[in-house]
C-alpha cells in the first residue's frame, strides 16, 4: 500500500473514496489512490484562482521555484522512480530517465525568456507585444510518461505565470501525486494542485468554469471530447494526441546502419509513445533483410518486470491496452501477416506481450491504419517512394515521421513532404524541451515545448502607449470637430 495524497492549496487532502492502482507486471492492485470529489475539485480550482494574482506578479520567484523543483526531483529519484515503475511497468532505468527528464524541463523553462517585443518606438507611440498568463490551467495527462508529460505542462505554464490543477491518468496517478507532494515545500499554496480520479474527473475539469486553458495529452477520441467541452466557454486548448508515425527507409539506405534506430524508435517504452514508429515502409529489394534484422532484435531483447536488473522492456501498462494490442496483432495474422518475431501474449502473469515484428502486411489492415501503441511493428514493402509518402500521409494522424537514407539531402526533402508536426531524418524520437512538438491533423492542436509551447500558456496583449499630447489616434481624430 502506497500512501500518497492529493495536493490542494498546498495541503495534503484526505478523500472519502479511493481506487486501486495495478502493477502491470503482476496485474495485481498494489496501492490505493485518492478519489477526488466534485467539492474537492472546486476547492482545487478555487485555490488555483486565489494563488494566481501573487504568482503572476513575480517572475523572478517563478524562475527560482522551477530551479528548486528540478533539484527536488533529482534528489527524490529513489522515491519517485520505483513508484513510477510499479504503476507504469517501465524498467527502473527508464523511470529514472523520466524523472531526470522532468527536472531538465524545469531547468530549461526556468531560464527561458518570456517574449516581450517592441513593435513601434517613435514620437507617436511605444507599442509592445506582451505575453500575459491566462489564469488557471487544467492539465490532464496519459499513462505512458505520466511524470515527464506532466512537467511538459507544469514548467512552461507556471513560468508564464499561470496556476494549475493537474490530473494524471487513473492507471498511473501515484508518481504524479508524489511529485505534487514534493513540490509543496517549494511552490506557494494553490500554484500547483494535483488531484486524482477516473475519467469523470477529467470531464469535470474541462467543464469547470474556472480554468481558462486546458492542456491535454491523450487519445484522439478523448481529445475531441475535450475540445467540445472547451467550446461553450471558449477555453484555450492545447491537444497532444495520438500518432501513427511512419518511418520510410529509402533505397539508398544501408539496412545495417538504420535498423537499430528504427527498432529503438518503435519499441522504446514498449511502443507506448505517441510518436513511436508505428509502421515502417521498406523498399522491396531490402525488405527481407530489414524484417529479419528487426525480428532478430525483437527476439533478443529482455522483457520482464521493470524492477529486475537487465529488463529492457516491461509489460503493457493496462488491461484495455493489452487487449487492444492483442486484438490488432491477431487481426493482422488473420489477414495474412507473418509474425517474424513474437505475435502473442507471454505466458506469465501481468500484461506482457512478445515484442512483435509483422511482415506481409500492408495498408488497409488495422494495425497499419490504426494506432497500436504497443510492442508490435508492421513492416510494409514499397516500390516507389512517392507512393510510400502518399501512403504515409493517407491518414488522419500527423504527429511525426522519419525518413532514413544515405543521401541526407534527399532524405530531408522526402521528410519535408510528410504531413506531420515533426519530420526526423535518420533518427526518430529525438525530443527535447527546446523542440516544439505537436501534431498535424487529428494528432493535435498547438504545440508544447520551446518558446512556442510557452506562448500557448499565454494571451498576447498589445500595450500601446501614446506619446502624442492630443490623445487622438488616426481613428478617433475622424470624429473630432
Ligand atoms: P486517454 O485519452 O484515454 O486518457 C488521457 C487522460 O484523459 C487521462 O487522464 C484520462 O483520465 C483523461 N480523460 C478521459 N476521458 C476524459 C474526458 N471525457 N474529459 C477529460 N479527460 C478525460 O489516453 P491514454 O490511454 O491515457 O493515453 C494514450 C493515448 O495518448 C495514445 O493515443 C497516445 O498516442 C496519446 N499520447 C499523446 C502524446 C502527445 O504528446 N501527442 C503523448 C503521450 C500519449
């Protein structure tokens, strides 16, 4: 049993109800998480609203808090990382990296300048464009990188002067709640409130009158519900949604040189990354070689409990996702695909699925057309690169994609034709706090990270200071006799 509490107004808050959190390596409940009531959500929103005026007023204090937050996260690695592994399933080493990355996001934003541009400075006027905070931000996160994706929101939103109510996924609430506890000693009460509960709580947040902005990361299906809930109140939204990232190997690529990058891009975090490679397009002449090289890596990788030394891939995080991956792989096999590696669930407790490489599969089969979000990679052959690009783009998804080849200028030209928020060349999943990240089409609205992500937590205000003595502008002077 893990004892973590919600944070509202800087205090630990007890709840009447709790819900069980499973360890995906055993499929057994190992902890209870607090279940936020509607009244407690109101209290969290109220606390965030009350904290806003003082928080927005002191930029230096905000930067200092983010720097301190980075230090606290790093100092708490031994507490946070095992909790993350227990609820998410990822190997302990990956959990450590996730906490480390969260600290990195805090440090990056602590030092990032909030833009302030002077667009006119003459006898007539001094006109500045200033980014103002929005107020209270409702932040909702998924279960694949619960802590890091929370800090993709916390760091820029707080730096910009907003306050926040944050809700992690019900599958992985504990590490985020724990991070909220750790930051209580740093942040003024109400600046960051962390609540937990089921999907209903997310819907209450998006329909709540207090937040001016919803920052959401999750599935396309839920993203559309969030957009609809935001509309009546014209809340601002940033939506980071699902992807079905293509990787295209060009005919001049050296298969031996690219296959590690492709394998890592597809199977990192057990394939549970929005921008993981989810389909690979390979020229016919090197198809068999690439399939076998990927399959060899899939067969060799150590899958196991994330707490065991040597584990490189953990279980799938939860039962519905495990069922989905199982279903999509079974559907592909039923439609003539061959499992060059894996192809089924592992015979052990927990949500373990064999790392799977599928050949003989093409567009029109569900695992190619839909987002599998798990350890199963379809490999598709092509003859003509223009056709491969068309097939890569023939989807509602548009998160990211990569192109692999020896002539990097040509690969870059092809990558530029991908309809995706990020186009990588000879790499995949190169992410960082400085790189704007977002989706085209149904993969999202807006971006996170970098100054562009920071701007999404602000409204632009034009501050026009007249230097004329008459107080008249070209428009107002027209009616003055
Ligand atoms: P999900 O949409 O089921 O849930 C995400 C969050 O939304 C959870 O906290 C959930 O409780 C909450 N939620 C559910 N219903 C809601 C509602 N009606 N209103 C408000 N909130 C609600 O997604 P998931 O299964 O947790 O995550 C996997 C998905 O997230 C995948 O599609 C993946 O591609 C996507 N994802 C995208 C990014 C990105 O940056 N683009 C990053 C990670 C994951």
